[in-house]
C-alpha cells in the first residue's frame, strides 16, 4: 500500500438512528440535499477528495490541514443556516473530526491510525461542533478566523496513546468571555494512579483553592452566564486555583474510579502540583464534602474553610429516607438514557433543579454545559458517587475557621442539609442567602451577600 501524510475529515449525523426512526424518507432526503448542495461543493472548493460515504457518514482527504479545517467550518456554518426554522427534533446536525496523520492508500480508499483518530475525534464532538487533534491545530493556528479551545489530552477508544484535542469556535477568537479565560494558565498533573487532571491559576494576590464540583469546565465556565460572575468575583483580590474533576471537563474522562475518596486524592494532587502550602479552601455543592475531608487530613494546609450549597451525607447514605433514594435512582436512570442526546429534554430536568429561576439564556447554557462537560456514563458515575458521600463523622474534627452559606430555597440541595453540616463543625458560622437557585446568579441579592461574607471572613 502507498503511505502518505494527509489531513483527514470525518463527519456523521448526530442522532441519525433516532431521526431515521421518526421519518426515514424525510431524513434520507434531507441528508442527500445537504450532501449535494453544501458538503460536496465545500469539499471541492477546499480541494478535498471524498473518499467514501458510509450511511450518514463521510470521509474526506485533503492535502492541507488549513483547507480541511476551513471546509469543516464552512459545513457547520452552512448547516446552522440550513437548520434555521427547522424544529430541534428534526434537525440534521453533523459532528466533525479533523486529524493530520499517516494513512495507507489502496484502490481509492485510505486506512490506518490517521483515519481512526479522525473518526474518534468526530465521535466526541458535540452536534454542530468540530474537534481537531494537536497535529492539526499546530498547522492551522493563526491561519484561520477561528477560535480554539484546548480540551487537553483525551483517551480515545481503541487508540493506544492519548490525543490532545482542541474544539473549534466558529465565532472566532476575539469574544470577550474567551479573552477573560485566556489570562488563566492551564496545566496538567497526574495522580499516583495516572489520572490526568487539568488545573488552572488565574488572578493575583494570595491563593484561594476551589475544590472541583460536578459540571465544571476550566474554559467553558468563563463563557457561561451561570459561572463567569462567580469566577470574576473569586479572582477580584486573589489567585484562584481550580481544577476539573476526573470524568469531567478537561481532565481524563476514561477513569477506573469515581468516588468521594478519589476526589479527595485529586485535590491533594492538585495542591501539590500548584506548590502552595497554606490557603483558604472553597467547596461548592459536593465539593463541600471533599473540602471537609481534605481539611481534616491536612489541617496545617487549610487556613479557612468556606462551604456553599453543600451537604455532609448524600442521598444514598440512609439518612434521607426512601423517597430520596428513589429520586436519586430515577435521576441516574434519566442520565443514563438521555444525557448525550441533542434534545435537551432529559438534561432540562437537572437544569430545573439547579436553577429554577434561570433565564432562557442561562438554562440553554446549563443544558449545553452538561453535555460538553461530561459523558452519559460519567454523569451516572458522578451521581452515584455523590449519593454515596458521607463525611458526617469528620465534621467534629474540622479545626479551620469555617463559614457555611446556603440558599434558603435551594431546589437541589435542601437548606437543612447546610444547617446540619454547620451544626457538626465546631465554631462554624452559618449564613442563609435568599433565593432558589442552587448556584446564585449575577443579579440576585445572594451574589452580593456571598462575596461580602467571603471577603469579611477571609480578612479574619
């Protein structure tokens, strides 16, 4: 076989089986039109060669990575226009992966890792999105009017080595939220068992460490109307050190263990990698239990402990009754069935719990963040681990000055969970915040009160 270096574009339709089941003739007709009117002309303009069509998929070879990524962007922008006015349930949305690698060619077809990696990148792209490898990114950086977000090294199915992955931002590289995110420095460290964790430092001043909680993403959070005001507030006077939990965000997703104990070890790993000795520690939601366990193990490290919206014992520990267990199991089932689907109906259930008062923009962002931040499998494992958390016996051993804050109408974690957690920690101070959202939003009175209490507490 002939061997050559090539830029490979792999694409398929997200949710194709569902679309075919709902309307076979209509879906086939729409796919054919999109190929003939958009995809094939775009490939020709960018000097590519369609290697083969595979049901809803297409494999294309280019001599130039710049042309391959430019073609991918043209296709996705064109599909956005063509889908305008089409009901969400009937839209055809492509996922695209691009890689530069060695291929073997025979009888017009191509084979090898170069093709396999492009196909795996397509598989982890969101509907309407593009994922490219580090090899492709190095060739296109600064040459196209596109933005790029690093997802770090990712373990791809049946690919022996981790592949560093970048997402393509079709809106360009100059949006304001991304400029804010660019000032942070993202690094990677490994646990004793080899799990790669992404962490970042941003801001100036004395350190503040935030324990990871579910559905964080080091870069997307800066764009999100749900999280960005929190990050700006936390970096106003301090250097914020935060990280993505295993199975989440830019850290490794394909991991053997997701548990409260693993989360504590991950926090230990990040603190050591960051090289800080003593610091205030902030826990949000299930990050509270992680922070409590860390503070008990390392009292010499934690100067202040701040806990927001948290709990000491999860829904599966026996202290919340049969109804809580049934609800927790039901959420796990919903996550297993619907997390990765383009239709946000399943994820909207979680969104309504986290932010019942969210605006449409906030709800849409939160729905999308859930899909981007983790996989359906990891979502189920996270929910199970959160349910099994129990640091009740550690509360009395916390020695750091502790501030606990909780929203009165929290629809995700009951207000009483915060009060019980406070009662178990010697000398802890409890502050009730007004509102119903699990994470307070920018214009809520709870936001101003949170940062005022935090600033005063850290001055002590």
